[in-house]
C-alpha cells in the first residue's frame, strides 16, 4: 500500500483556495492529488505522469471525488508547454513528490526492486527505449563507475562496475537478482552487514534510465515562472542529489542581487521575486507508521507580488 508522504503538510503549505489552479507534477497513484482535488471545488487540477498504470489507477480514484481535473500523460519536463497548449499560463500551486511509488517498487515486472526477481527495466515510461538492461550491459566500466558514484554516492562504485563488466563477458546480465548477486560479491562482508549493497546501485540506475536529475532541474526552473503572485511551489525530495538541486534553485530565486545586498534598504523593485517558506522533514508520528518517509524533505517557496 502506498502512503503519500507529508500529506497534511503539503496541503497546508500549498495554501489552497476553493478556486485554485493546481499542478501536480507527479500524480502517481493520486495520494496527494485526491486530497488537493477535494479542496478546490471551483478550481482545476492538472496532473502529470508518464506511467499508464499509475494514471489508470489515479483516474479511478479522482473521478470518485470530482471531475474538475485533467490528467496529462507526459514527463513533467514538458509540463509548461503542455499547459500552454491548454491555455494555462499561470497557476496558484505546484507540487512535486519525487519518490518512486510503492506499487512501482512492489510490482515485480518493473525491475525497480532489488528484493524481487524481474527483468532489468526501471523505466517510468514504458515507451522509453533505454532501460536498465541496456546500461548494465553496454556502458563502459568508467561510465558505470561514474553513475554509481554520482547518482548513487556509492563507496564501492569502482569495484562494482568492474565486477559487472567482468561478469557480462560470460553472459548478458538480464535480471535484478543476477545484478544483486554481482554487487554482493563486489563489496566487503562488513559493508553488507550495514545495509543492502544494491540499494544505491539500483537508485543510480533508475536515475540514469529516466534522466531524473536533469529533467527535475529544468522542470523546476520552469515551474517557478508559472506561479501567479503569492503562488506556492512544494517539493518533496528523497535523496541528497534531488534536494541539492531544489535547495540551490530556491536559494538563487529568493536571494537579493549581490550588488545590492549591502544596501541598508532594498528598493521594492529590486526585491527577489520569491521567498522561502519552509524546509521540513516528516514528524515523528509519520516516521513511526510510514518507513518510506524517513529520507524525505519538503521545501516550499512562494512567489511575491510582482508580475513578469
């Protein structure tokens, strides 16, 4: 069962009105979207996802609440242009929940889980051509080492990359548990006792397959420009790389120009367009019943009074 992280906090910080125009960039199984939809009877919800199974499930849930929503099957990289096609130029609130949903992790055939046997896949959008099998079997040792170190922050990236390259000389690596066995053989016993050695590698592969960090960076910058005055943008991240991107973009958007920062009073027309609102982690209560929230952080930013 998928439990949406920090649902109450998100609804609070989105600052919804009954006529708000809201974009959920990560519809998933509609955990947040269903709550949002119930709060905007005279507004409209636009929700993005590229996973058709998640969309079908979310549709069943949302239509039980109201019909003032539009689901768009697309990567959120293209959200701004997709909304412009619908003549939606400015919105009141935007949400990103960057966690992989529990049904995706739990569904054997998707290949996201290092606990279950499946073909190496990890595509959020099944129409994408590149999958985890391609990466594991065609990337060079240096390329594998780079993504394991950069996206997984894996201590033993080099030895794991070497083990993969050596093993695939014998035969192609086709399944998740084959890969897990190779990873386990490439790291010390002590390391395996501390945590599952495949966790960071599978994270790195998923990020590479779906180009997650680059897509998020571009999309988040676009989202800031879509906010109306006093509009709010909420982002839930689950690992340091995502959070670093979000923190930097929010900081850059909300800071005063360096050339003016020493002035005793900053003129109104030189004030930053955005203000930081919050940076929080889940409550102790949530951590107790939702283990997948343990690495989550919610950051919130608000647009000021200025129009473009």
